[in-house]
């Protein structure tokens, strides 16, 4: 069974910053240099837009119980 890798918030921020500093690179090139998949880097970069720390918090689904 395959396990998903978990990355620290700091690592994600560094990857987003790396991509931001190297806009001439494609996501595939930058991801290869960082040792992650291009889709992972794209997701982190997209989620980082408009946040102060470069990453959005995980969304929490609210549960509504009937009264």
C-alpha cells in the first residue's frame, strides 16, 4: 500500500518561495529541482495566493446536526 508523504509547513513555504523567485521555470522544472511532483507544487502555489504566510490553512468542514 502506498502512503502519502507529509511535508512541513516550512518546506511548503520554501517551495512556494522558490517558484515565486524562479518564474521563468516551469512547474515541472522547479518541482524536479525540489524533489516533489509538479501537481503538488502547483497546488501549493495556487493555495498560497492571497495569504500572508504563503499557505492556506486546511479547510474544516462544518457539520450541521438536525435539531
